[in-house]
């Protein structure tokens, strides 16, 4: 099976090079090309591609507006192709907020010099996103059929699937009664949307510091922290060297560096370091490195959450946390953009809870056993958002 690709870019050179490289892959097939957002919308509706590569800056209509209209009229997995500069960071993040799933650097040298590693990475990510979206659509169809079946008078309870049973089980969980001093999240592909959706639901008087590890280039993380700070009720900022951790503040790990926590209790602070030249270390920032340092500083008094993302970053660090008695949660498959990092956590048997993204903030507040915070959350949800009972 070959995934159908729509290539959108105002550069004729870039369109042709991308198309040629994609068509060399036995699992990818370029079915159309567009030179601006207007053409992209029409071609997306006509050809129904499995995935779209979308330039950010184009004439007639830019990539952001194109993403918004495509997600409204012909929802499709979209990979933004963006220059990784501070100037382009706001536009790329806005495209992700509009529905794009991921972004990759736009580097003409990679295309002209035939950088095989960069091309292979792009192909791999396209295939993962396309496959994940197809699986998600199929799960939605199965769930719709299941809901219809439940409405039939002769429906047997044995028709519930494993995922349905897990969903019900998750909703009935009670707080564990543990005490915490720190919450940390790790994410990759799909993480910007997942983090924003979760942090936006937390009240301003959130009682603990939060450490965020998102796979993202260094030129983007400061802009992303500012974006989160504007939408969230809690304070969100880029972690700084030597800064101590404060309750009610979420600290985003800088891209291109490794974020460590050193010291204990109220003396705990950030140590931002260059990425070591270690074999097997791919991510910068790396959840494994940050989680391991958090384990050394906070031991069992940590709640770590692994969200959507490719690969297995966070599993090694989560294992270090679990050895000391910390709590580890993972996002459920159905709500992940890419079920890689959470799947690795679950496969290793490290997840204490598997939670849908829509319920992550509520369950976090429930686990902290603060009914006031939960009441604040539910009071600020609109009627379309799920609510859970307070225990």
C-alpha cells in the first residue's frame, strides 16, 4: 500500500525535489503538487491525499490559512515544511494550532546535495503520520458502529472492546493518595497541541512546579513558551540556567540543550547543558535525561506524564523514576497524534494510568486531591468538553 502525498510549495525546485524523493519510496506516491494555499485546498478536496507537505510562506494564500481551510473542508494529516528561524516560529506554531500535525526544516542544501539522512527522516515521519491518521479514522468508524450497536435493544455487553473497557476503567479511577512535589510532561509529535490543551485547563493556583520536555528546535522553544503563557492561566516560561522551581509555574526545556534538575526540595534548580556526544542520544532536549535528573532530585514525589510522540524517549527515564516509587502516566492511543512514546511506556509496563488527553488535566487535579481545583476546572469547561465526577 502506498500513501498518497500532496506536495505544496511555491518553489518549483523544492516541489520537484520533494516529489522525486517521495516517489522513490515504495510506500509513498505523490498524487499532486500545488504552488500556493488556494491550489492546495482544491487539490486536497479533489484527490483526498493521506498526507500533505505544506510550505508556510506562499503567495495567494499562505500555509496557515490553507491548513485552517483544509482541516475544515477536507481533514488531512499535514506536515509543515518550515525554515527553523525565530521569525518563522510563530507562523509554524499557529499552523500546528490550526491542525497541522508536525513540522520539518526547509533546507535547500538537504535537497540539492541529496542529504540521504534528512530525506530518509522526512519520509519516515510522513509514513508514520499517514499510517497513524488512517488507524485513527478506522478506530473512529469502529467506535461509531459500537455506539450504534449499544443503542440496539439486544446488544450484548461482551461486545465492548478492550479500548472501551479501558476507557470506562480510567473514568472510575480514584486518587492514589500519594503526595507530590513536581509534575513533568514529555512529548514529541503532536505535543504542542497536547500540552496547550492540558495546561490551558489548569487553574492559576496550581500547587506544584511543572517541567515540560517537548522535542523542538532551540529557535522555536522560546516562542512556544510565550504562546503557552498567553493561553494558560498558570505562568509558562523557558527554563533558565540556575533558576529555582516555583509552584504554579510550567518550565519549558530549551531546544538544542539538555535540561537537568540539580539539588533537592526548595533548593532544586535548573542546570541547562550542551547535549553530550553520546551514542544513541537522539533528542535535544531528551526526556530520558531530564527524567533521570528529576528522579535524583525528587525521588518518589514525582508525577511524570508521557504524551504523544514518535520513538521511545522517556522510557529509560521513566524506569528510573519508577525504581524510586514515582508515578508514571501515559496518554491513550486513541487521543495520540503518534502512539510511539506512550506505547513504549506501556509496553515496558511502566504506566500506572493510561488516560485520554481530554481527561488529563482533570485527572491530574484529582490525583492531587484538591476538590477546589477540580471545581474551578469544571466551572470553566464549556458544555462540549468532558467532565468527570470529583471523588
